[in-house]
C-alpha cells in the first residue's frame, strides 16, 4: 500500500488512505463509512454465490488500518451492517473480542436496522442522527431539512452516496474510480467495502477529489 496523504481541515490533519478510510491525527481516530457487513451473506442466502472471502478481506483491511495508525477510536459514518443478522455478523462479534479496547462509534445509517441490543453486545456506541467531536460533525446522510445539534460546526463528514469520479482520456476512453470528495463544508467518504456500487459526483472547481486506484491515490481536482 502506498503512503496515506495528509489533508488539512480547520487546522486538523486527516490522513487519506487508499484503503478507503481517514485517520484523524488529533483524535487518534479512524473514520470509515458504508462497511455493509453481512451483505455477501445475504447474497448467498438468495442463491447468488458471492464468496465469503469478500467479507473477510474487508475485515482484514480494517484490521490492517487499525494497526497501521494505532488508533484508539473507530468512527463509522453509517451503514456498518447491511440488513438482518447472519453468520458473517456472528464472525464479526468474534473479531470484536480481539479489539475489545477499541472504542467504536456508529452514526446509524439507513441499513443499520438491527436491534440496538446487537450493537450493544458488540460494544458499539450508537448515535441516531449525528456525532459531534470538537466541532466536526459526522452524519450518514446530509439531509438539509434536519437541523444540526450545534450551530458551531467546522466541517461535516458523510457517507451513503458511495462517491466515484470518471476520468476521461483521449477519444471516448474513460475510467470510473471510487473517491474521497472534499467540498467546501463537507466530505463524502467512499464506501469502505469494495462490494458496493458507486454514484458519480460532480465536484466544483477547486474542490479536492482523491480517486482510489488499487493501492494508490490520485488527486484529480
């Protein structure tokens, strides 16, 4: 994996990792969105032979990032789980025992439909709508009609969209990459899971976008 890239927001340093996560240096925290744990299990239950190795690879990537940055806190910006309980979520509970000292915050997303008791068993602190830490706001969706809990917000991080950007070459050649999209007041994080679709974003001029190509980051705006 290539080295993460620093990005400064309101005098805080966020290290952008090509493994689809951010390391918040000042808070010693890892930030991820849209892990969709259990999704491959639901596909298999429906008769679609998606290998469990996809799920295991996501957990291994997460574990590698926790070790790399030596984090104390994991902030999940929604859609941590995909649907109802299956064997993959039972495997996560076993994985959680190996990281029992890690503090995990989950801002609930539209897919996080499990009973609160399951998240409590996993020692995960739930936040129904948003999480505020030192002026930084974490929401799964940036719904403008819902008011922030605080008027003093430096910047907002969201997920949900699974952003991607299309890069065009000569002629009609083009390639689509998942990306980090840093708008003026908010960042849309890429889906941590590689087993997701994407939505094309259209950044304004001067809004930084970091496309993810394998284990590399490319700043394209």
